[in-house]
C-alpha cells in the first residue's frame, strides 16, 4: 500500500467509503446495506492490507454507529483515520444563528460519540453551501473547534464542480477537499484544481471512481436507470474492446495513477468487491496515450451524468 501525507498523517492511497455501512446505496445496488458481520470482515481485511482511511458522514443512516461499534470490537479505533462530515437539516437556512450553531454542535458531538473519538481526525462540510452561509458562521465555528482540539483537520466536500473547489483552496484553514473524480469527469484537470491543491499543500480525496457503480453497469440496466449515460458507456465499451483492456482495470488505473490524489475513497457492498479493488489498485499505471484518449473521448460528458446529485433516481 502506498501512503500520502495529510499534514502530519500518512493516509493510504486507497480509502474505504462507508456510506454502504449505513444505507442501501448506489444506482446499481442489488444487495442492500452491508450487514454488521460484513462490516467486521471488510474492516479486518482492509486493515490487513494497509488501508487506514475511512470516509463516513452523520447523514449515512447508521454508518457512524456501525463503524464506531465495529472498530471498537476489532480493537482498531486508533488504526484508522476517520473522516466524517457536518450534515444539517434541509431547512438550515431558516434557523436563527443560535439554533444553527447549536445544531452544528450537536451534529459534531453525535459523530464523536458514535465513532468513539474525542477528536474527529478529519471533518468536512458535506456541502460547500454551508461555507458561504451567513458570512461563514459555520466555518468559523468549526475552525474554533479545530483550535480547541475537537477536530484534527478540516475541509470541504465538493459536489457542484470546480468553482467550489477553487474558492475552498483560497482558504488557509482548508486542509482537505473531497471531489468526485473518474474517467468520465475531466472538469478538475481543465480548471487546474489538482495542481492548485498540490501547490497549497491541501490533500485531495476522491470519490465516484465507479460513479456509484454506473461505470460498470450493463447497457440494459443503464438504459433504465440513467438513459443519457448509455452513449458514453457504449463509447467506453468500444474503447476497451478495441484496445483489449479490462474495463475495471482501466477505471481503477485512471484514478490510482493520478499522483495529486491523496486517497481514493471506494465504496464496497461486499468483501469480494474490496478484495478486487485492492488487486485493481495494484494493476499498474495508465499509459499516457490511453489517458489522453480518455480525456478527449469523454471531454463532453455533461454535469447531469458526472454529478450524481443531479440524477433523477438519486438515493
Ligand atoms: N458528497 C460526499 O461527500 C460523498 C458523496 C457520495 C459518496 N461519498 C463517499 O464516497 C464513497 C464512495 O461512494 P461513491 O458514490 O463515490 O461510489 P463509488 O466508489 O464510485 O462506487 C461504489 C459502488 O461501486 C460498486 N463497486 C465497488 N467496487 C466494485 C467492484 N470491484 N466491481 C464492481 N462494482 C464495484 C458498488 O456498487 P454496486 O455493487 O451496487 O454496483 C459500490 O457500492 C461512499 O462510501 C462515501 O463514503 C461522499
């Protein structure tokens, strides 16, 4: 396993996405939420393979609760750097300042309690909108929490494209950004986000390697779930068939070959998928001409496909 720095921490190049530990997640999901027994197996195996980073959120159903319980049972609480997120109710903009700060404080404390961690190692705003609200009152509150030791490292999860990332990177209190990044999504390179993050010493986590499973979905199911993606999936199939490549290896190597990404958070529904992802992680770097071909072939994939929050059937 390779490791990259997040300030003083060393983070494994492959991280574990834990939304699947708390809800039935993903456009392609047929197995439902991972069982508690499954969580124990996944965490043990991940630890044995050197994975030391997990991404969760207060918003992912029972994810934090199951994760905290399982890490304690396995005696692995200190073996993982856990990242969780601030999630507020949908009507947060209507809350008066005092109630808003109390809600944020409750969210943070609940995460600490559920995860059994006095200091949350990495804490993100689940949406960039929180950062701008009321002149940054929530962000200032979290910066103070970091100074008091309740938070180790602070950052922002980006959903709506490079502008949010660019603005986040201007803030010296941002230690981390999380972005969706995969072979359909070239917005970050076009806007120089990854280079800028490296320049500023900000760690970059990526999600959406499989676009929730869409990238490995068969044509018929894709036509039912997200018909607008079918021409791009067909283009990808044509490319791998012509080049004699494995589609999954291509998807994984595109992401794992990007040196400015600190950790790729991959969500799994089973131990089998984790085992496969760890093998895929080691399958080698993408060739430069293949990378260039992908960048030109998929430069026109619209936001309505690369941003799952715009999908009609989102979960
Ligand atoms: N805004 C945010 O901060 C945010 C938003 C979303 C997710 N996340 C985080 O990112 C993590 C990953 O979520 P994501 O949306 O980015 O999903 P993803 O990693 O792109 O895709 C995960 C899905 O891909 C499929 N998969 C994984 N390994 C596979 C394999 N080897 N072969 C075939 N299919 C495989 C599984 O779905 P099927 O088995 O159902 O096909 C799995 O649920 C989450 O767990 C969460 O921690 C964060």
